[in-house]
């Protein structure tokens, strides 16, 4: 993600119109556009592994898995492009957005990590009531961090880094192993 693409704030309607014709995807945060940079191969591989593993399970349960090009809209009217998200709520009338995901994954990279851990963490956990889990997946090492909503809206934090660890995906009543998430990553880079 790069610096703000535009200095003058936009309205939500202006953003949606602009985004329909933009050559590059943009996130919309409190009236400011943020241009999305192209992901690296390793980030794409991790996101694809997650989506591929969850897609059949989500379809069987009447849910939907989205990867990269579907925006999530928060209650405050901000729009973000999660790397992967799953929704089990009725589909939005707008085919380009989702408002009620139950789990969101962001694959961390040096250019996105600060926003994923800051702005997006706050927006997702405070402004998406249906969200049960926000999962950060490192692209630099085998490391997964999960924020999970507990009773009373309190969020807990869990770290997964051991080879045999499994990350529960609560709304699908399934789990992902680190092996599934990082499968074939070594073909993209020798670092992991």
C-alpha cells in the first residue's frame, strides 16, 4: 500500500464511482483514498492457499470465500480489500462489497503491515459486528496471529508458529494448519 493517493477527502458515493473506473484498486478510509500496491508472489501464494482450503468448506455450509478483489465495508462507511474473507451472512446487494464477514485474513508484508496492524485492526474489530476473527499471516516467517472475539465483545490474541499448530476458523467449524497456509511458499522464495 502506498501513501494517500489524494489529499482532498471524498464522500463514500464519490469513492464508489471513482473505484469503478480506476485502473488501480484503492481502499477508502475516513474520506481518504489509499492506492493498493501489487502483492508479491509469496503473499499471493499464502492468500490462495487459505482461500483454496476454505472455499469448499464455506460453500458446503452456505457461506462464501472471497479473495483480494471484494471490498469489505465497515459500519463507518470505510472500504478495505482484505486478502481473504469469509461471510456466512446473506450476500450484499452490491456484488463488489461484503459487509458481514465472520473471518478476515491479511497477509503481512513490509508495505502493508503497519496498516494491517493499526487502521485495519481497529476498523475490523470495532466497526464490523459480525466479525469473529481477524487473522494476520506473516509472509516473512511461519507466524500466524489471531484476534478472536469472545463473549461480551472482548477480543483475545493468539499466536501460532509451531509446525503442527492449527488455527481454528470458528464460523466454519474447521481449522487451518500452518502447513496448509504456507504450502508451496518455498517455490516462491527460499526464505520461509
